[in-house]
C-alpha cells in the first residue's frame, strides 16, 4: 500500500482461540515490521481497509474472522483515544502476539514499560506467575481477582480494602501509621500467597497504588512519609502481570449510589468503596472537596485513578521509582462480567 514498506514478516503460528465462542477453530498469527510515513490513524484506516476488502465480520467478539490486523506498536508512541490505543493494551500477555514479534524484532521496546519484546515473552514463559488486579476503591478488583483465581485454579489473596482505610485518614500522624501498616499487611499477604502450592497467585492489590496515594500527600511536611513508602515499595517483587481496572465517572457514581442504598448491606461487592464512604465527611487531603460528600469522593477517586495510570506510562512523574511490571493489561471495568472475561482471556493467552 502507498506509504508503507514491509521490512520483515514472521512465520505463521497456529494457536488455540482465546475467548469467544467455544469450539471455534484455531487461529493463524504472524507479525510484520513496517516502515511508514503514514500517521498512526491513517495507518489504522489502511489496515481496516484491507480487513473490509477481505470481508471481515465483527458480529461476535473474539469470534472467527477472515483476518484481523492490529497496530501493536508505533515506534515509541503512546496514544489512547476512542479509535486507537498504542501500544496495544493486551499484547504484553499474548503469546500468539509476542512470539512472532520476537522472531522479527526481539529488541523493540515497549514504550510504557521500557522492556523489550523478548523480555515480555520471557516474562510470560515462567512456570509460576504472580498476578495483581488493581485500581481505585469501587473498581471491582476483589471480584475480578476472585473470578480469575477460581477459573484458573489459582490462590487468591484479598487486601484491597486496606487502601480505603488510608484514604479515610485526615490527620498526618494517623495517615502515616496507616501507610506503614498497609505496607506490612500487604507484604505478609503476598508472602503467604507465595507459600501456596498453586502455580499462580492472584492478589487484588498492587504496591504501586499505595505509592500513588503517598505521592498525593508528598508535601514538605510529609516528605518523610513518601520516602518511607518508597523504601517499603522497593521490598516488593513486582507481579509478572498487572491488570489495571478503569472505571468511568458514571459507573463510579452508580456504584457510590449502590453503596449508600439498602442492598449494600446484603452484598459483599464494592466493600472497599463502601468503607471510604462510611468514613470522614470528605476525602483525606482533598482541600477542594465539594459540599456533596459522595461527589467529593467520586472526584477524589477518579483523580487517584489518573495518578495510577500515570505511574504505568513512560511519562510517569510520581515517586517512588517503582519497578513497573513487565506485563500491564488495562481493562474497562464498567461491566464487571466483561472485565472478568477480559482478565481471564489475558491470562489464558500466556499459555
């Protein structure tokens, strides 16, 4: 096609279909290294034109198709808009993607993590994996982690409600104690999970979330707190796979209303969010909280979500200098059922 030069093409590999309808036929996968003067969106349009020419149908998600052309990486670009996300948000756990990529471009770097494609493939080729599901209170991390652990016969470790206790603290002294206590609790939970005999361990928390909260309070007065959390964070082995759950403002507001309603008492869902809402009149450290208690929490949590996302990008500016997991999968968690399916597909694709 005009403006595109194919530099290398991998061999085709047959792989079992991941997700989608049961008993569908196997897929053929390959990768190409391109040189192009087309901007990303124009290149995507050209690829989709090829799909349309070959009459690709999009009736069933993850279903059989004549062809599927994904734009995985575009040099060092990081882009996330409605029509295109680069790097591809699920490539870091997909063996059927990484193997052909490593064949033709093993040293190509994933811009968000800084790891090469070869390192990403080696990361998912281990015999035992540590997986963390994380996000803000109300993202459904506990539910997604439980579903993932049950489906993969893995050991699940739950500690995400600990984050809510920190967010509720309004005094410096109690907040510092809560941070250190949370780090100790999470360390012990992870150590306990590592002692289990199951091949995979799934936790519903990640130390980076704690670090993002600490950075929000890293004023001159509390600089020692940020340094202490940095040193604690350095003791944690990063998970092999991090699943980051994203919640939209509308979905978070709906879950806040649920937690404030009569059905919450009879349910175990969103207990971390419920704990936040039952605490102080406004979020800890939120000097600009509105008069509406629920809306103040919504704004505060969404701001925290942005901070966590920034920590997982190459543009991260928040301390501490965490070791970012090699495989990071971003999942929309507005629908928890679909989020759990996405998480399971990401893990199954490592095989």
